[in-house]
């Protein structure tokens, strides 16, 4: 009987050591020049979320844990859609009175990222599409949103919710877009840092444009609708 001894393979030498990069604060001495585009984007969105959170804490009476969850949701949604600037997702109020207009959105296959019109009226912000009102911004968000309207904040369609065969009232999820860029522009106009501290030196003019990074166009992607 032939016997074939089992030979244990020798351990190979690792010539290229494996390094792990943790998501968190940068190492000492690290600057933006050493980061790739994805890291720079993630860091910028995180900073915009921090600035939005500081503003929302100042301008609303929402609980801090609720605001923190909203900020995290905003970061996740923004990065998922690769939006140019932080947007805050929310759902509209007062949709019961605007069901025909919401059905029009469904019937016309209005696309994700379509810009909606907004106007201040009777102490709230009304949202409309094609001349038809579709709802209004929830009052709990007006404290931080209204000051940003003059600085380029826009509202975009995310999703019509509900189901015609289960008796649900249609609703509308929207993105309050260009929020990150608008917060920075507001702070600049007030002579404050992004987190709201007063400054004794002039701030550089933010190149926010409509998209938050100097580029125009929608703050959300506009994929085709199946």
C-alpha cells in the first residue's frame, strides 16, 4: 500500500501589509489633499449634517434625540442618492385634501427628484406641482426650513405612498434639498461659523450655487420610471 504523507503548506510571507482605514476622525496631520473623492464627499456631507443639526436645535423645539435621528437619516438618504448637498427627507402634512393632485403624480409617472413649488401662506409652507397643491411642510420643521428658503433650499419629490386597493390615503415623501449649502449660506450672511458661533473675521463666500458644490442642476438623481 502506497502511503502519501500530508505535507502542511509553509506559511507564505506577506509582502503587502493590510491596513484598515476606520471611519471617524482623521489622523493627526491628515488633510483633505490625502483623501479620495468618496472620502471627501462623505466628510462634506457629515459636516453639512452637523451644521444643519446645530441650526435645527436653535430654531425648533424638537427633542434632541429626534433631531439626531433626522440628521442621521438625512446623511444616509443624501449619500444613497449621491445628492450634491445634504437634503432632509420628510413627509408632507395635509394630504387628505389633495388626493386628486397626488393621483395625478401617480398617473403621470412624475419622476424621482422632480422639483416642486413652495410658497409661504398662512404661517405654513405649501407645496404644489403644476399649479395643484399636494400638501404642506409639517409645522415642526418650519423653524429651520423657512430661514433657508431665501438661500436656495428647494423641495423635491421622493415617493408617493399608499395603495388604491387597501384603502390607504395617498401621501407624499419629499426631500428638502440643498439644505446643507443653504445652512452654510445663512451662517455666512449672519457672520457666523457653520455651527453658529459668531466670528470676528469675514467668511469666504460659499460657492453653493443651486447644488451645494458649485454645480447647477437638481439635488437628486432623476432615474427613469419603470
